[in-house]
């Protein structure tokens, strides 16, 4: 069976590689909107695990008409080619957006389904086999790139359609379970965030009688920074809630600093994640020790503050970050969930703050540490923690379940594609 399968380069395969538009019609930052006619994909929308639409930018219909290339058709696959390279997302019927375009750091892979099935191709692009090929072709030290000419050289297996369908069906069972866990995490986060808004934005936390505070006549007092806040609350700084740490990258020229077990978080590790449970790069004990004061205990809050500003995650294990990320090591466990959503609410403000007329967004550590943040009474934060800690634990557990399922999928993929194993579906 397997000896009948061919292996083709992308140049030889029945896959069309479509680049996005360039030049004078390319959307400027000032032309992007929070809502609109056509979704204009950015790097954060295409992750290692497919699409992530938590933060979207749109262009209007007039701008869309000016652009020729780069519009998605159903069953197209988007592949990132600049910065974070090799992420793939499948534009199937499950994606609700009807009009979608790629930005200049991506390409579209399009096939007719007659010689290669779209879902089979997408699963191959998620495999370690493909990722290892990509790494071998990366160019550009400051910003890695994968030019189209190099994509054309990458190779993919070409089983008969019946085998492609079989492989897609087998792996699809795992993908469905992975997607179910992701949707559950989205729902759980939304529940905790809704309660956060009610308690700490609308100030409708339960008073001593269990009634909503503000609407039940709870006293509100003036505050220079936030108009009025509940009596007994105050306004502090981010640094009042814990130690603020700016990350640092150990010297890449020292081999013994890397390839250990300590997570080293970079912005690509944050995209689409609430918890960071694994990282692409890892430090050794020697690498960690070379950076005193940069070590993060588990369940610290990480906020991206340079280039891609406003991403918020929690590290599940001990970690370091690079210099693009500021982290908060909370003073106590009970403030974790409050701080997480407080940082998420600051996202747009951080983005505006980081603009500052510079080509690269940048919120320095001192500015970040001294941003105003409402400091509720401790008993209210503790009550919120009692309710939401179980939600966050379940979210974290789901991430590990997803990781285990992905390991099974990655282990099965090369064996299925080689024809070495078959499983009854």
C-alpha cells in the first residue's frame, strides 16, 4: 500500500499558492476597524492550533474592492510566512466570517479536492514532519521568513484519495475532541469574565445582605482616576499587586543556556492561550541562573508590551519570558483571576499607550508597573477567587488534555501517512 504513495514538492503538487496584495492599496493601520465588512487577518489570528478570533481587525467594502489577491474561499488553508512562521488554519464551514483576507505575512494554499483533500493537507501542515521542514528553510534572523520559492520546495505525501479520507477521518476524531475542549475553555472564560464585569466594572458585587452593591444604594466615592468607586476601595498601581518583572533573552551564543526544561515564553507562545503550558524554546538551569530576578513562579500573569501589545496569559509552570513581555508575580493566590481580567481590560489602553508615534509599539516596564488599577476590598477579591478558581483550574486542565491529544495525533500522523498502521474508524 505505502509503496504506491508518491511524495511531491509543493511545486509539483496540485496546490495553488496565493500571496496577498501589496503596494499602495494595502490597508494602513488607520484604515483598520474593530468591526466591518471584511476580516483582515493578522498574525495573532493564525496560531499553531488554527484560527483565533479573540482580536480582529476589519476593512470596509470600498477597501476590499481595491484589493485583488488574498481573499479566502471555503476550504482554503492559511499559512503564516513571516515572524511566526508555519502556523496553519483551515477556512472551513465552521468559520462564521464570510469575507476574509490575508495580510502580507501569510499565503493561501488552495486545492480543488480532486487529488488532495483540504482537510488531509491541513492535518499534514500541523504535523511535526512539516514543521521540521519549515525550520530548515527559515531565513531572516530578526524576523524569520518563508518565501514562496521555499514553500515550493517543501514536500508532502500524496496517498490515494481513499487513504487521505481515511486519515482525515481518524485524526478528525481527535481534532473534534481538541476543539470541544477549546470551546469549553472559551465558555468557561466568558463566565468568569462576565462575573468580573458585574463585580468590578458595574460594581454589583454582593453587599453584606447579598444584594447587588451599587443598585442597592451602596455608597460610591469620588476618584480622580476612575470617577466613582465603592466606598472602602482605592486606586493603586499594578506594582501594588505583585512584583513586576520584565523578561530578558539569555545569550543565544551560549549553547548551555538552552534546551532544558524551564519554559521560555515569547509572544507566539501567548497567542490564543489563557494558560501557557508549553513553549517552543526552553532554558536550562544554567540559562535560568544567568538571569537573576527574571524567574517567574507558576501562575504569574504575562502581558505582551512590545510589538504585539496587550496579549495576556498565565504561565502554568516556572518560566522566564523575553524582553517583549512584562509579568506580574501576584502577592497572593487569591488575586490571580482578578488580575488576569484586569490586564485584559487594559489591552486597548496598552495598545494606544504603546503607539506613541513609534513604528514599533512599546510600553516600558516602569510605565506598565505604574498604571492605575482599582484595588477592591480584599474580602471581595477573595470571594471572586473562591468562585472562579475552580473555573480556571478546569481551563488549565483542559489545556493539558489538549496537549495529550495533540501528542497522540502527532504520533499517529506519520504512521498513518506512511501506511504502517490502519485503525478501524
